[in-house]
């Protein structure tokens, strides 16, 4: 259970640069509780490009010593961090729920997910970080060794403000990189608490730096900074696309971008419809549809459409979008007023695009203390060219039910969006799920499950507009290290490969 009061204002926020906490010396910004929109949560310094310069310089200065530190000793600090997260789970979950509007139990699950990432990274510290390979010359040994790339900028979204930063910070630091972290301006407190735990765990000054602020003031100067080697970004496609371009313009910078989606649950002809309805409900409306992997679409075999709708719609109607600390709630609010406007606009667009509306999505007003709550919008829509609401990410409780006539058509409909992040197929037929597994565009696939619910020791990343092929979590190691080849000659003369003469 939560151990902190729900109504206190957090202490004034600070940047963390070279091991020092720095208060605002200029503009600041406020953070509010999305479930109670008039409630102030805290005030944070609005970083500038000068702050970014200082943080990147601190990370650069710390890099040589950190890289030289034994990998096992770097790993031991993650063991310390894991103990601290365990100590503070309840408090962290409460902060996260107040800031993001996630239900307390979901917030707790996110803290545990972050803990799992830290434990995973601790475990990998004693694992090999390269390999020995035979040479065609007997006297030579060939090695492949992963080396850290340098300074990693970590820019993260509000909807997973504890786990996603850890997916990126933890592998980066274990591999010997140093980091500059910019949390979302919607969830600055949980980002700051995380960095405070890194400091308490004993990570040396400069290895992890934190700058608060928005995308233009901090995110952009950080992503474009010439002394940043890798940008690890999670957020919207619009921002990720810019980060990819900036990295491409640089001579040395690489990036790992995890972006939006239009994920889907596919309910086949032979599906267990009870399971299908539960999977669809969790996929579409948990976290009020604000997971990157939230389903914006349920594709249903036409022969099962009526039976599915009969099971699904009454449940969706009863789903309670309420206070994150109320155990009866299924999901909380949207994050801010802009999100309410965006979802409302897509709900209206669905009608204009000819949807048959089954549940009207509405702003839930006064009774919920003016939080950004919305009820789910559910509609039937035929798949056809040009329908935006079945192709674009809405990021809210907005769900299209799309009929299909056979598996090939379902696969074509599933793939007909610019995204490819998560896909769940509901079927009892092992031949059928194999077809979907192989033909659909996604990074995370599920069978007889919702399309949400990843675990950290798997890669997490999509294709097309959902990701640039550098998955996060366990797989981030590939983005934050360079695979070097190293050859040692044990003879007294030089012999070249491929028969080349050395005389
Ligand atoms: P967002 O893109 O608005 O913001 C993400 C981060 O980028 C924030 O820290 C923000 O301040 C920063 N930013 C904004 N403009 C920037 C700029 N010009 N340059 C550099 N940084 C900038 O996203 P959001 O609203 O916080 O999160 C929701 C989005 O994130 C959704 O599209 C969701 O699908 C996606 N998401 C994806 C994953 C994934 O793993 N694929 C996970 C979580 C969320």
C-alpha cells in the first residue's frame, strides 16, 4: 500500500549535473495531477541549451574513468540500485500514479518492471561481452568485443516514466557509457526520484545527469548536441522522425527510436470469444489506451462479429475510468487537455468517416473533480482506403472493430497502417497463428493474450514508423555498444589472411 500522502506538493525540482543538484536559476514549469486537474504537484526548472551543454560536458568528462571501471563493479552498483528500488516501491508507485494518472496497481507494476531491468542488467555484468573466433592463420586469435559508444542521451515519454528510462539508462551504463537523461515534462518527479536512487546507489558523478524541461528547450538541443554519441529515444513518431534525421546528418551519432503504433488484436474464426473479449478490453482500455502497444483496432472474423460485439460492448460500457487510487477503477484519466482534444477530434472523425458507433466516447466531467477522464469510443468500421481513424495512432480509449473474411485479408488489414509494434492473435489453431506470426509487421507478437504486457528480458521495439530497428530493454545493448574486431598474432613473423604475401 502507498506510504506517502496523496495531496502534498513535492519539493522544488532540480537538475542533476556532475553529481550536484542544481535549482532553477531561470524559468520553471509546473506539473499537475491529471486526475485532479487543478492540483499542483510540483515546480521544476525549465532547462536550457546551456544546461544541456553542462550536462553533456559532465558526462563526457566522466566517460574515460567509467569505461575503465570493471564491468563487474559497474554491475554491483545495479545490485545496490535494485535494493533501493525495493525499499521505495510503494512510494515510487504513489508518485508515479499521481503524476501520470496510472492506477496505483499499474504504477506499482511499472516500478517492478523497472526493478526487473535493473536486476537483469546486474545479472549480465558477469556474462561475456564478446567472443573468441578462429582465424585462418593458426597463430592468430580473433576476438569480437563490444565497446561503449560514449555519451548516451536518454529522452523518454510520460506514459512509462520509470520503466522506459531504465530500459535505456541501465544497459547504457552497464556497458560503460555515461548518460544525460531528459524525463518527460509531464512526469518530472518520478524521473528525478529515479536519478536520486542512482546517486544513492553510488554511481559516480557525471555518469548519470538529469535535465528537466520540454522538447524544444531541452530535448532538441540534447538530441542535436555534437558531443552526444547515441540518442535513445522513446516517444511519438513525429519527434522520433526528427531525431533519426538529426542523427543521419551527423558523422558519428546513432539513435534508437521507439515510437507510436496502431496495434491490434485479431479474433479468428475459431477464437475462444470469452478470451477474445477480455484480451481486447485489456489491450484497448488499460491505461486509458495510452500505452504504445494499446490496441486501436480489433479485427474480427465476420462470422463471429455479432457474437463478439455482444460480449465485448457491454463490458466496455461498464469499464470504470476513475481515480487512480480507487480500487474499483479499471483505468485513469488522459494525461492532459491536449490529449482530450485529440481523442475528441478522432471520435468525431470516426463518425464523419462512416463508422457505426457502438459506444459514444465522451469527456467525463464534473463528477470526477475535473480530471481528464474520457469514456471509451467503440465503433464498427469496414476496412477501405483513406479511412484515417483505422490507420493513425489516437493514444486514448478509441477502438475500431473491423470485420474480415479470411486470414489473408486479416493480415492485409493488420499491415495496412504505417506502424508495426504489437499484434495479438486469438485462435485455437497452431497452423493459423504461425501464419500471422510470419506475415504480420510487428515487434511484439502474442497468441491468446492481449497485445500489451511485455517483459524486460525480451527485445522491445517495432518496425516501420514504430521503430528504427534498434529494440529497447534487453536488446538496447546493440544500440549503445560498438562491436569491435580485434586480432592478436602469437607468431614472430607476420602472416596475412586470404593468402596475401607479407614479405
Ligand atoms: P512525445 O514524443 O511528445 O515526447 C517524448 C519525449 O520527447 C518527451 O520527453 C518530450 O519532451 C521530448 N520531445 C518533444 N519534442 C522534442 C523535440 N523536438 N526534440 C527532442 N525531444 C522532444 O511523446 P509522449 O506524448 O511523451 O508519449 C506518447 C508517445 O510515445 C506515443 O506516440 C506512444 O506510442 C509513444 N511510446 C512508444 C513506446 C515504444 O516503446 N514504442 C513506449 C512508450 C510510448
